[in-house]
């Protein structure tokens, strides 16, 4: 199973963006979306921005993912 994770767009450079997920930065391809700007939130899947989401939805999703991690720690 694959998941898309909410990420905040830090900067845009043509068809790619620097995004942040809880202070860890990644490069995301923007070829599937139009009008992505710094400050937007996107759903990141396999290196591709697949959808724009609002900040509240992104933050709630990250909060829930963190709860799952705490409930089922590795090891």
C-alpha cells in the first residue's frame, strides 16, 4: 500500500518544488499540478505532487499519522 503525505511548499523552481514534511525537506515534481506556490500544501506521493490541500486538512492528516506512529512504534 502506498500513501500520499501532506507537504508544505517552500519554493518553486519550474516543474519542481522544495517541500517540507515536519522540517525534513524533499524535492517534488509539479508536472501533475498547476498553480502551486510557496506556502501551499500538496499531497506528495512517490516524489510527485498529486493534489493541493488546505493547511488545516494537511496539519490534521500529519497529526493523525504521528498518532499512528506513536501507537505502533517500530522495534
